[in-house]
C-alpha cells in the first residue's frame, strides 16, 4: 500500500501516537490468519445468512474484521484483499445497492421493534465499514455515498438511530444505541473527499452531535471511551476538560499487569448469573489504548504505554488471537460462539498495535 494511503487511514482511525517504549513483539501474520479464518467461518455459518445470498454484519466478528484486517495488510506490506475480505465487502455493497429490496436482518417474528432496529443498525454499520476502506484509498465511492444516504434517511429526529437490542452487552443492549451513534460519528469523520463538510448533511451531523453530548454524562465508560476516540476526528463531541476527565477515569481502571478488563467499563450482569471475568482482556485494552491516544494530552501517557505493552505480550501464540470473555454468559471458549469476544479483541488489538509507531 502506498505510504500516503497508510498515513491517511492511520490518522483517521487512531491519530498519530508518540513513540512507545520497547515491548514484546507480536505476530501480525498470525493475527491476520485468525481473523481470516473467523470471517470465513461467519460467512458460512447458517445463522448468519440473510436474503439475496448475503450475511449480516455482526458487531463481534465482521466489524472488528473490517477494522483490523486492512491495518494488518498494511503492516504485512500486502495490498491484496483475500477472499474473506472481498466477500465481506461484496455482501455489504450488494445490500447497499439493493437497499429497498433486501429484508431487515430481523423480522417482526423476532419482536415488533426488530425490523426498525435492524435497519438503523445495518445502515450505520454499512456506512462505517465502507468509509474505513474508502479512507484508505482516499476517495469516497458512489456506493459509500449511497450507504451514507441510507444512514441519514434512517436517522431519528432526536439525532440517533434505532439499534438492535437483544439484551446482549456490550453491542446489543439497553446502552448500545449510544455506542452505535458513536460509530456513525466516526464514519462521517473518516469519509474522504471532505464528506463531513457536505452542506446537505450538516443538519444530521448537528442533531447527532447534540444527542451524543446531551447523553454523555450518564453513559457507561465503554460508551464514553468510544466517544473519546471519535472526538479526535469530529470536533465538538467532547470539550478538552471532558477528554481529560475520561482519560483519567480510563487510566484509573488499568490493572497491575497493564491491561483493562471489559467488566470494569460498565455495569454488566450475566444472564446465567455466573461471575464476570475480571482478568485483563484484549478488547477492553485495545479500546483503552485507542481512547487514551485520541485524548492527545500527556494525561494517560504512561497508561497508554503500558496498555500497548500488554497487547504486545498477550497474543495467543497458538492461533494469533487475543483473549476476551463474554459479558452475557459463561461460554465455552473453544466453541465458535464462545470465540465471538476473542474475534472482537483481535480486530481491535490489531488496529491499536498497527497504528502505534516506535516499535
């Protein structure tokens, strides 16, 4: 990949980082292999299948894949998309192009609100993922513009979007609508060709910004960390004082080993009443690293450095993934469903590590 494209996406997704202290090496090739294998599995899993021979975009496997896999290609000096990546994009682009013909991810038999929730969620995720890829190429394609049009047409008057809620934290729960709206903010910020300055979308941006700001104080730290990440690229989401405060709060929850536990970033309770895992995990640690870096100031620098070192040390040497555990059930970590959190951890960890200079 050309260096200017790499510099563009690095600044858009993570912003430039100050050099970090030397940490243990990590294996980008193994991480890429894990993510490719899991995306291939998802594309063939019967429960992921949707109409028009497509699959749904999952927040635990597909979204992290779209974030982490392009970053790994850059690190590996390989600009060729492999079959899982091409297939993922083809499914998304197909559903964008056939928006009025495709069915929602979930129909009314799953609940009366599920069709609207499905449409809002899908519209945001489609725009977000396509913006990631267009940011790397430096040009906003027509299919991505169309995806944004679908997202804006799905926006509620309040400024947010309907979002899937199956009471599964952290992506499909009562607090997940806020998280989904931060993704839309990042999508707008990432989109190339000056998209965020388009006159026709300014009203939508202002409503989105206002909704995010008005609800910020009551959010979980998980959601506020994502907004801190987004605010680095879209002005007006957080004040400097709020950026500093969230950095301090994130830093205060860092564990002795340098990582973070997802269980500490919100008030969660498993539906099977088992005890939440409190060990450091790759997903929470990657989010903390991304959010602390976005805050920019020296506040949290040591925590950021230690978090990066934790990620470098804790990649699984067997399959190239990073550990993480469900907030909802005590799942078998060797099962395909039990690996969903590991999928998320690996995509975000790869993005965080690849975007850090000074190795």
